[in-house]
C-alpha cells in the first residue's frame, strides 16, 4: 500500500513538472512571436536597457545645478 502511494506521488510530481514546462513554453512562445518579430530580436530588445532616458534625466539635473550655481553667485 505504501509503495502504491509513493508511485502515485512520484507520477503526480512528474506530471506537475511537465505541465509547468508546457505552460512556460507557451508563455515564451507567445512573447517571442509578439508583433511578428523573431525570438532573438524580441529577446535582444528586452535585455537591452535604454540609456537615453537616464541620460536625459542626468542632463536635466546638470542644467538645474548650473542654474542654481549661477543664481547663487549673482546674489
């Protein structure tokens, strides 16, 4: 009886792992085929973080600091 329960438990575990793999495969396949683009192109764009916004924020901060420094020197 104990042996049957352990076999059923092992089969249930294997089915859960296989089912989770199929679900993940479906999610990745759907994400990779978004807008008709290939997997590597979509993956590359997802992994490539854009530094443009960061640079814009830093430029804005630099301009504000220069304005504040000029304003402090005039007074």
